[in-house]
């Protein structure tokens, strides 16, 4: 028994067995959050692109704006966003403020989803419709 207690064979395997699950959870969480932030950046790009469409096309309605935005972001599953509009006039120029609040779930195995909530504010000057 003394020889068994004094032996060092297998200590590396035991250390590996203790550290590896923690390392794997951190690795998977890092990948999951990376995907989440990629989704956030992609939605921000889609919001800005669609706002540019709104700037150019004075007839683009809010419903058409949301349809284009949903079309651009259709590849992300589980994503939810809410779009709010407000319009202000600066002389002859109408400016639409578009506030898009994104909610994206980051799923880590054996844990409840962590939600990334990210607001994107965009201003779109609208051309005069003649």
C-alpha cells in the first residue's frame, strides 16, 4: 500500500481529468459568444444597409423596411429584434430615427441560454417626395 501511495504514475492523467472539463466549457463558451457577436455585427450591417435603402427610396415604408431587414437576417436562427421608428423634421428634411433592439441567444451545452441584447440606432434622412 505504501508503494502505491508513494507512486507518481498517473498524476498527469488525474490533473488532465480535472482540468479538461473546465477548459472545454471555456472553449465552447468562447466559440458560442464569438458566434453571437458575429450575429450582432451582421445585424448592425443589415440595419445600416436597409437604412441606406430608406434614405435613397423615399417611398419605402416601415413594413417594407422590416421585410428587407428580416430577409437579410434570415440565416440567423433564434434571433429576435424589435424595430421602433420616430420621425423629426429639420426644415424641409425629414429624418427617421430607427432603433433596432436585437436579442440573440448564446447557447452553451448544459446551461440556460445567455441573451445578448444589443441596440442599434440609425438615422435616415428621407428625400423629398415630389
